[in-house]
């Protein structure tokens, strides 16, 4: 029926009192997608708390704008499905659909993720480091390729700490006071100890640092003030040596690739964009809590000693060139390790960071 005839028909119908209705096309129903979110750390861990309290609500909010899709979340943290070291394999096998991989546990499978760990004493700004690592991941395919080999899609990196410090059971006022101590670390940061005399590195994880210190397995541990207070490390290690070893990317949000390939494009775009928001939020929270946690540590009776700049420089110079080793190992595999290192350090410099040791200078 053309427009003129339709208008005449409606007018005639109105004249004789006939009500005419037009068909309304019903809106399409919202599609529900089930997703399991996992992390082996407990929800009190800052990044897990932010994932549950920020990331997931933001994804829901963005999807609600169109109403085309809705995610039905199942959240499993703190060992419900996997332990802290098991997230990478858990997502690979499909035990979880999306999660937060603690990359420092997987230097063999995810070598490029150690880029900030291999460059200590460059930046203590979590926001700068997180952004720089993510830019490297986009400019060089290596990081994403490593996750692809683990049946995962890389979304965004995460920096949850402003800087590693040393927390000890007994007072430590200088590098000499570390001599003979057993010091816990979570992976790559144990390499920092190679330049120190008679310091034994002991591998551990944040959830068991308290017990390791309490039982005498170690004398000290490398972690950051927020984690020290969250996990009550101050109760067993009330002395902190402020060494400012630097911010490190240690968390990456990934999605199982089989799951990702089946997701609608709209959902993919939302997950990608909110992952960047989550990256920046976690880094900001880390920085905000750094100062307050340090103050809380002191208020709880903790003692803080600041390592002198000359001793920081001496420590950095005493370390093996772990950055060059890291880059060279990637180069041998055909990956652009040296290029990535140079680009990363330059990004930090451009953002205002002043390296205690310029790890890219000899490359």
C-alpha cells in the first residue's frame, strides 16, 4: 500500500469509527552467555577484589547499553577451581573462561611478560609501567603469541604494586645487613639477589610468605606495602627496607581462545575496552594504597629504613645484566627481545622515569 492510499485508508477508517493498529516488531531477546571467572588468589587480594567489584560490573553495565547480551557470571577465587600458579593452565584447559594469570610464575611459557621484572629500579609508577607493557604487547606480537600458544587471548596487563621492598624479621639498615639472610621472592625477582653477598633466594608465593617467615623458612621477603598489610606480613616481619626495586607487571587478564572465538563481536569489544579500564584502575589503586599502606605499617609498629641512593646504585650495578640476558634469550628464538627492551625503557624515560641503571644502554 503506497503512502497516499494508506493515508486515505486511515482517514476513511477513522470516519466510520474503526480503530486501525499497526504491527509492532518485538525487540530481540537478550542472549545470556555463561562465563566462569577464576583466580587462585583469595578475593581479599586487591586485583581480585577489583576484578569482582569493578571489572565484572563494568562489563555488565556496558552490555546493558544495548541489551543484546548479558553475561551470567560464576566467580571462583581462592583455590575454588585453581591455585595461584594454576590459572594459566586452568584457562588453557577450559576450567575457567576468563581469569587473571600471575605471569611471574610462568617465565618459561611467557618469557616476554618478564620485561619489567628484568628491568629493576627504573620506575615505581604502576600506571606508567602498565601502560608501557600494554603498548609493547600491541606493537610487538610476541606477548600475544605466547598466550595464544597457551590457548588464550591476551586482553590487558596489570601492575598491582608500586614497588618491591624488603620486609624482614630483624632490622636491616643496609645491603651488608642482608648478608647471610634467606630471602623469599615470587620468581624473577630472585635474580636481583645474585648481586648480593651470601643472600639465599627462596621461591615462594604471597599466600605463604607469612608462614615462611613465621616458621623461619626465610628471614625476609620481597613484596610491597599494600600486600604486606593485606596479608598481615607486618606481624612476622616488622622491618621494611625501602629499596624501591620497582613496579612490575605480574597480572594479565586473558580469555580461553575457544570461548573467545564463539563470543559475539559486541561482547569482545566490551571485554577489551573494560580490560583497559581495569588495567588503569588497578594501577591507580596500587599507587593510592602504597602511601596509605606504608603509613599503616608504621602505625602498626613497623619500622621503615630508606636505602641510600648510592647503595641502590651499587646494588643495581652488582646485578648481572638480567635485561640483556632476557632480551638475548628472546632474540635467539626469533623474537624481537632487544627491540622490545629498548622500546620499553624508552617509554618509561619518556614518561619521566629516571633509571638507576639503564638496562637498554648496552643493547
